[in-house]
C-alpha cells in the first residue's frame, strides 16, 4: 500500500503513550507480520536493484514462505511450529 501522491512514501502508524497505554494497543501481531513482509520485499528490491513498490507481492510472499519453511526446519519441531 502506497500513498497516491508519492512513489516513495509508505504508510505508517504513529501512536504515542506511556508503557501502560502501549500494552493495550494490540498491534504487535500485525506489526510483526507487516515487518516480516516489508523486510522480505525490501531485501528482494535491494538484491535486484528495484524500488520496493516495483517488486510484485508474489515474489515477497514466496520469500516469506521460504524463510518460514527454513525456520521450521531449523527449529527441530516436527509439528511445524516455531
């Protein structure tokens, strides 16, 4: 998702609060998954000398799935969990 007015602007969520308030935001799960996907696409973009928004999501998704499969294999858990 990109802002329509710029090819290099990424949407972010700005929140502010103290430690107690942060505990109630419940964004960690979303932020982890978004960060994992953004990192995968950024790595592909850097390796292929493209801008992140020029990387099709199918490439990013394949990279995330490959990394997760590798993590499962290295964890030693046979049930597929980490």
